[in-house]
C-alpha cells in the first residue's frame, strides 16, 4: 500500500458502532460486497446515492493501491415485498405489465446501467445476479438444514431464528433483541406456516400460477431474498470478507439475515466491516412515489419535473452528493442543487485554469501539508465534504497566484495539478465538460476567432462591434476576460 | 400488422436455402433468438456486424407493428475452444490474467455494452446468461439422456449423433452428411472418451483445477456450449419460435447441435426461420488477431490504429455496414469507410435541411410510390442497400426542390419528413450529430454571430474581414453557404 499520510484509513463499522482502523484480511487485497438494486422499476435516487458512496470508496481504495474485488449484485428474483406475500417484486411487475419477468429485469437493468454511466460510476469487478446463482443458494439451504437452523414446511424452507439465537446472537448489527421482537409482534402464527414470525424464508414454494420457478429438493420454488447475497458474496469473496455495504434501511432484516445465514452455515461472522449509507430526502421529506415527493435521476438531468427550477447535470448532482458524508442524511432541494452546481462549476473553472497558472521562484502555499489534509479527510471514514473544503482552499490559492498576489514554483504547480486531478477526477469521480470532445475544440476555435475580430475592432476604435461581440458572447454563456496576457474566456 | 405495401415480408431461410414469406407462429408476435458474444475478449467488429444486422431486423419488425421478444444471450461459461479441450474460453482467460472468471465476464460484458451503445443498438428484450441457466441446461440433459440420445462417460455427458441420425437428420442446416463427416475425420477414438468424434458435449466433468463448476447428477462440471442456446431459447421463446439468427460461422456445429438437441428433447425442429449474416473482411482478408489484420471498434472511433487514415464515427461505420446486405461478404477498408462517411454526412445534411424545404402548390415527386419502393426493399429480406439508394433518390429530389427546380406541397413535405425520419433513424438506427446537445446550441449561436459580423463587413466592403471569417470557419470545419434567403452553414 502506498502511504500518503501517517494517519491510517479508519472506517465506521456499523457492527461495533465505532470507527476502526481498516485492516484487510489479505494484505494488499480488499473484498467488498454491496447490495445492488432490485430491478423492477427505475433506479431510485436514494439508491444512486448509496452506490455512488461505494463507487467513491472503491475509487479511493484502488487509489491507495489495494487490489479490490468489488461485487455489486443485481436482484432479479426473490425479493418478496414482505414475508407473507407469495409473489416477488419482479413477478408482480411482470404480471401487471404483461411481460416475461426477465423482460422486466432487462428493462430496468439497462436503465440502472445507463443512469450509473451518466453519473460516471466505475463498473464493479463482478455484477452477479440472483437467478444466476440458484444452485449455490440451494447448496447453502441444504447446509443450513443439515446444521439444524432451518426447517421445511409445505415445500418452503424457513430459517429458524429462535434456534439460531440459542447459539448465536440474532440482531447484533441492528441492535435489536429477539425477545423484544417477539413481544412486539402480533401473533401471526394462525395464518402463517412459519414457526415464529421472526423466521424468514430461504426457499419459497412456487404456486402453480407463479412464473419464476426452479426445481429444488423441496419442489419447484424460488429462493428467499436474503439468501442470494450470502451465496454470491461467499462465491466471489469467500466465507469471510472485508467490507459489506448497503443502505441503512437494509440493516434489518436483510443484513441481519445475511449474518445469521453465514453463521449458521460456516460457524462464523462473514463480514469484518459493515458500512451503511444514510438516507436522501427531498425537500425535507422522505422520498416516496406514493406521496409524489419523488424524483428520478433522468428527470433531474432533463429538467422535466415539477420539483426543481431547472436541469442539473449528473456531475453537478454527483458533486452535491459528495458534499455530504455518506453516513449523514442528505436533503435534496432546488436551492441546495443550485448552490452545488455553482461550486462544481467554480471547481471546474479552476481545474481548467491550472495549466495556465504563472510560475515563480517560490511557493507561498504549503502543497505538502495541503495534500496531507486531503488524505487525512479521506482516511477519516471517507470524509468527502472535508476533502472538498480542502479542494476549495487550493482553488483560493490558485486564484491568488492567478492575480499575482501569490507565487508557485514550476515543480509545485505540477504537483498541484497532479493532486487536484487525482482528488477531483479519480477519487470523487467528477467529470469536466462531459459530452464535449470534438465540439469543444470547434467551440474554442470559434471564440478565438471572435476574440481576434474584437481585437481588430478595438484597434480600429470600432467599439460598437467590439462591445456587440462581448455582449452577444455573454448571452451565449461565453465570458471574456481581458488580462495582461490577452483575452481568455470561460464557457458556462 | 400495419401493411405498408402489398408485398409481404420475405426472409431468406438458411434451412430451406430459399426466400420465404415470413409468417410468425403467433399472429402479431415474433420470437427472435440471436447467439450473443462469448465475453472473454473485446467484442469483434465482425460480431458487431452480425448484431447490427439483427438490431436493424428487430427495429424493422417492431416498426411493422410486431410485438417482438428479442433474446440475445451472453455466453459466460462453457465455450470450449474445441471439443477435445478441458478448459473453456473464459476459464482460460481468467487463468492467464489471474482473475476470477466472473471478473473476465464483467470486463468484457461492459465493453460489449459500451460498444453497442455507441453504435446505437436497441437493447434486446432479454439478455440471458449461460451461468444463469445451469439448472435449465441440466434439466434438458436429463431429458435427452432419458430419451436415449446421450450417454454418460466418466462424469461427462455426450450427445449421441449417430443414434440421433437414425431417426432425425443431422446436418440439414449446414448441408453436411454424417457419413461424409465420419469418412473425413481422423480416428480420435483412442484419445477421446466420446463414442464418435462427431458427438458433442452436453456436460463436461470439471477437473479438480477447473474453477467454473456446478454440481449436477453426473458430478461437478459445466455445460457444453451448444446447450445454453437451446435452454434459453426454449425458456423465453418456447419449444418452437420464429427467428434464430447468428453469424454464418455458427451454422456448424453450433446451430446444427441446437437443432439436434431440440429435436432429441422435444421431438421437433425448434426454429421456423434461420437467418445467417455474412463475414466482414478487412482489406480483402479475413480478420484475425494472429495475423494483425484486425481492428477493434474503439480503434476505429478514436483513429488510433495502423490500418485507417483517420477516425470514423460509430454512425459512419453503421451506415457503412447498412450499405451492404446482411448476407453478403463486406470488406472494410479506408477507402470504403471514407466513401460511406461522405454518404452518411450527405444524408444527414439533407435530413437537417428537410424542415426548411420551401413548399409550393404541387409536388413533382411521387412520395407514395417512393415509400412503396422503400418498403419493398425492406420486405425483400431486409435489403438495406436498396433502401439507402431510395433514400438518396429522396435526397436528390429535395436538392431539386431546394434549388427551386422542383416543387413539393406542404402535405407531401410533412409526409417526406416523417418517412425519412422513420427509415433513417428508426429503422437504420443512424444518429444525427450525436454527443452534441447544449454545445451544439452554443456553437450555432457563435456561427450565427460570425455570419452577422461577416455580413456587416461585406456591407462595409471590408472584404478582408469577410473572407477571413469564411476561411477561418472553413478551417474549423464550418462551411458557409450563401443563398437567396441569407447564409446558412453546415458543420463537418
């Protein structure tokens, strides 16, 4: 591992409730599993925040030199809305839309990938699907049954939480106690084939009308939702791995069930560091389709929505999300996005000007300690808002240098350019002037030509023309800046 | 179905060797299966041509009003380089690159999707994976064993071609005869556990070092390559479906094996119309990595290659491919691409000018019969080169109208705009000025400003300035065209 600072990487482990020094199981390698989307509808913006946080974490771990195997699954079967239901989310959607379930899966997997690409996510190392691991799930169920922590009932198999809780502790991640859960649950035993309401399905029997089904030792059926993550994380990362991430709402019952399944089957806890992201609210309230307090990523990018005053680019939204710590609640609003967009554009403008920064003999800015502060922020549980504050400190310094109020040496300038690029593009994953390759060049050429014509006009004292050019350019979003070394421009 | 012309859609069926009227199994619905890529390397340009042909066919069938379920698989396991080998293509790559096989799969699936998106492919309805259908494959093997057309040998299961050939006909798609194959094969029986060299694997035993493996009734192993397509086409399209497509090189043994597997299991042929695409050569020779006569899609788009003189956009390449019939050999060369690019740009320029076409009281151009010719071309086995010739006939007509040498009525103009848009964008899948949203507007604004300044200069007889503007714009790829109604421009 490259050591950029004396302070070691610390992460907040939800299991201990504390920040802990991050020490991977195998030196130099990190195994990370993140619960991906259930692909039965367009990806939720709150989920995007979760995946973006882990994208940033993945980027940072790679930057530190770790060889990271990052597994993020696609749930394409088995996600029951609640344990009592007979139909999973995808089958239900397929029935409502008169599609084959895998057509539903394809439609929303494509949507998911398109949105993530717009947000400039790195693809995970492996993106396994639940339906691609039915055999592995059946094998684990057989094992848990054999070890006595599950029981079969009418073609379904349930995890026996009470039995498990005698040897292990159910609820340790979410801080719940099984006794309290039992006390607080209405007695559903009469209408439920489970022994206890806390038990959860490992395998559900498929009713004759059920379209997603696979043969198993217990008859045709489909796996319970919690099981797929145990099967896939074990297959690709081993029985114990470093980081398991997901949204906070998955702590219970999903992640709790994952721990129970792994402990029941392998006899030990599967995950060393549990990381959970916090909620994204919209105008101060929970996002929910049912209340209309909801917005899709594409609605933000296109501006076609009733909630925001204008369109915001994926990079502006990414910057907005990175301005909050992943474990804090973040509220999205028009004002907040507009403020972030301003900050994002300011940062990009500074990035564009770095190369032209004049150099001197000395540097008035302590690059080394500034870099230390940046790494300190990231090593403190991936504190991106503090990192971004440091980036703006660098922007402030470059503006001083630009205005000849401070100086930077050639060597330090190169170091600064290199570091800014690492933090802004590589780690935060922001993009500069996206969608603008060839056109940007033509655009610059056109503006340069206009500047040339304006200069001639000024030389000829034709101020009507020179002013017209400046004003018309401003209307097109092109700002001219006259300086000692000629005229430069920025495009909004 | 919408009837655009009296001529019915005909397709060349490789099984009969004839053009046949296309009549789907279920009226109004089409089931289409296309063999997708084996994701162990960057997608081959020749494969892109195959998938592009079926993308066009998918688009046209949808345009005709069919509800199309288009299944294109991802082969992520089981593709043996030849029957004698113990290791499939993905496992081999994983071993060479020291990656988990599913990391190889992910890397090249992402590449595949990115290239196809650049080419403006529509996603298929379902994109199933071989590893996602191991259970379904095992079920078919059990069935074929039960019916006596397969045998188990040391933990592997082989399809018994000789036995099959007694009741059915092996080789009818590729026109081969089993007796000839037997005569022409060296006797490998000594080093082979198969009864006959023509037999092919349904299930292969995994050696201890083999990393991709699943439990089965015959021990740990993995499915043979041919089987996945039978399993997935049956699952999503039924035991008989309308169209099966793929590259010509898959006719034997892959598609022949698919027919045999389906006939052995279901007792009847699985596919009504077999469609095969032809080869893409490069500078007159077969493309092959080993000889260096090879080019990747991204190398064409970026211009970073030793074969072509410049970069070509995905749309120009798409246009190039659409200019040949899918069943003809197509040779890619710098000259051919340059010519196609010219044609593509000419077509796009015409598309951009359609809205500004002046209208008159009459139309000198028989839009109805022109449309008929377009549909006639497409209905004649998707004859895109003939369609494109018709599109250029329309371009010729619009140029005449533009130059006031011919006339078009408002109604016919709208009809023409609508039809051109359907053929060019919807059916051929070409894109106009992609990657150019916001910037394009700024760009147009800048050019408009320059035209305005140039007009003032000309009015003031300042020809030095007006000429400079025209020349500098030309250097930036912006062509000015002075006409009766002012100056217009086109951007290269």
